[in-house]
């Protein structure tokens, strides 16, 4: 029997041009030089995402959107709202997409973000939010953003956050940087992306101290063997240290292909078929409360 496949970390763009712009503007630097990374040729528009899902046999893709490119003549605040409405309308029409909306205190005040979040959850089906501390210059120790997290707890929606080093050296995206907020919100449904990226060695202690946190392995699994990434055997050890029931497959499409990431999971040494099935879909079905 084939495993149920859920991609928990997919980016979606309104047009192919917008997707190509988003890909071109994001440099992947933290793992060091690696000549054997398989990058996707897809642009990240709806048609290419559906093709990628079909190629991988993925039944659901969790869309973890940020506003990467603002349209000319539109304010960032207005385009953020429009971008989120576009995604939720798409997800309402095609249930294979699960919408996590963009929240950004750089474009809307905290109060405006919360009001927008409530509207999108209650009226448009948003299932949570995506945050990116390095890009958005967010600090999870900063109590100014905590009302957004508190709102997510009250609304019982998910937070997916990028996790990994910040190029400016601030450390705001590293796993340990989440500790103050995790202490404050033990009821938060949160998944940290990339297994901590190049700061992956911080993950076992964090997972031990915060059993309510889940993780995805998108991107880092495509960089196994790079100077600042784990080897395949170290990735298996990391998954075991965190707990295989807390790790979810994500592709980070359109940077990487879903079917290739699935293949990388299946190739990991030392994991049972059941544990791989959990990572490929079963853990996500539980975490996102999917009905499949």
C-alpha cells in the first residue's frame, strides 16, 4: 500500500512571473557549497504546483505563503490582504490546498494583523499563519508580536515558522530563539521548518524541552552532505532524537520538487517503513487535523 503523502511546506504564487521573481530573490546560503542539490524548474504558479503534486502522489499541500513580491502600484498592506484572500479563495475551490496566510508586522500593525487573521480564519477558511524571522526581522522573544501568537492559540490555528541562522548574525531564526515564546504559549500549534536549517544541532534539546512542537524537514533534506548540513546518517539520528512522530515532509516547492523530496525521505537509512510513512503524511494528517 502506498503511503499517504502530504506536503507541509509549499509556496504558491499568483503568476509564474511572480514565482520566478520570488525564487530569484531568495539566496540559499546557510548550508555552504554543495554541487549536487536538485533544484526544481517549476515556477510555483497554480498549474505547476498541481503538476508537482500529481507527480508525487501528494493528496494535500500546505501553502506556507509570504508576500515575496508586491505588485506595482499596490501598497504592501493592501497586497498582503489581497494575496491572502487569493490563497483562501483558491483553497476553497480546491481542497488539496490548505492555506496558511502571510502575517507581517512590517506591513500591518500587530492589531491590524490580528484583525485580518480573525477575518481570514472565520470567514475565509485560513488554517494558520507563516512567519519568517530572518526575512521579516521578527524576534520570538519580542513581546510586541506575542499578541499574534496569542490570537493563534485562541483561534486554534497553526503557526509554521522558518527556522535557521540569520545572515546578519542575530540568531533570531535559530531554534533556541523560539524558547521565550514556546514558554509563554504551551498551547501553540507550531511547526518549525527545515529541522532548524544549519542550526540543526540545537534541535534535540529544544524538542526535549517543548514536546508540543513539531518540525518539517523541507530544504535541509535536499542539502544533506553539505558542509553545514547533516549527512544522511546524521539526519536519521536527528529525526530519532526529535521523535519520528513529530517530523513532517515538506518540499519548499518551487525551490525543490515534491517527488524528489519524497524520494530523499525514502532513502534515509535506519528508519522503518512505518516511520517513513509517518513522516511522508501520517504526522501531518494528525498535526493539521486533515480528513483524508
